[in-house]
């Protein structure tokens, strides 16, 4: 199985310079990230479940990929914080969703399932 970075290298390379050039502008980088995700999602290779990452993992993977090209330490740290914040935010919302699902679907007739 080929790495997702190899499969989508043409898309990643097409946007690399613009991502790196907007140093310190997280809003613009988020816009570029959306363009990259859209390009990847609309590609033929995105239909292959062996290659394609989940939406959440794809965003994180793209950010992590571009970290390799950032030269400024301050810029790298800012992007790393965005990645961490995105992971934490999503983890918290996922946990709330699972908790809500568990509450709604708990089998109260079986005492063993309530532990």
C-alpha cells in the first residue's frame, strides 16, 4: 500500500509554497488546508479506502506534513498548537457524543450492562 503522501503528492506539492508563504497567518493556512482537502476528496484516489484517511486524520496529517517545510521555529510551534488544539477539541466533542449515545442506548433491564 502506498503512503497517502505519495498518492496525493501532486496536490500537496501544488499547495506547499502557498502554505509556507503565509507564515503566521493561521486563517489563510486554514483556507489553504480546505482547498487541499477538497482537491484530495475530489480525486479518484480518494475512493480507495486503503489509501484515504478519515476527515479528522486527513486534516491533522496535512498539517503535520507541511510542518516539515516550515523554517521558522515560532511558526512551527504555532502550527503544532493548532494541530494539538484541533485534536483536543475533536476528542472532547467525540467523547461528549459517545457519552450521549451511551445514555440514550443503555440497557437498563440488564444490570451487568450498567457498570
